[in-house]
């Protein structure tokens, strides 16, 4: 569902579900192990739909760690990347 290019509601629902599930450490580990999951969220975090982008960023924030995700987001806004 997260990879569906055409259905914005499906993208938002999928990102929201991952965000919610990521609060459970065991599930978080499984999500991180799922091939392509983080890449799909990162793609959706740049969506032109603000709700999809916000929800995807929330999921990434929880999955990758609050500080790590914020540093990457800030550096992308400035046009630099620190890893």
C-alpha cells in the first residue's frame, strides 16, 4: 500500500499504521528488517501531499530515532547532508 503511486489515502493509511506499530520495540525491529520499507517511507516523506509527507516523517522519526531523523531533515532543507 505504501508503494501505491496513485492512492494518496492508502499511502497515508500505510504510513500511519507503520508509525503506530513502531512504538512497539518488537514490531519496530520487524519493520526495520523489512526490505524496502524505509525506502518507501523516505520517498513518501517527500510527497506533495502534506498529510502523506507528515505521516511518513512521523514514522521515520520513530523508526530511525528522533535525533537522527531531525538532523537529516534539517540538512536536506539546507542542501547539505551529514550522513
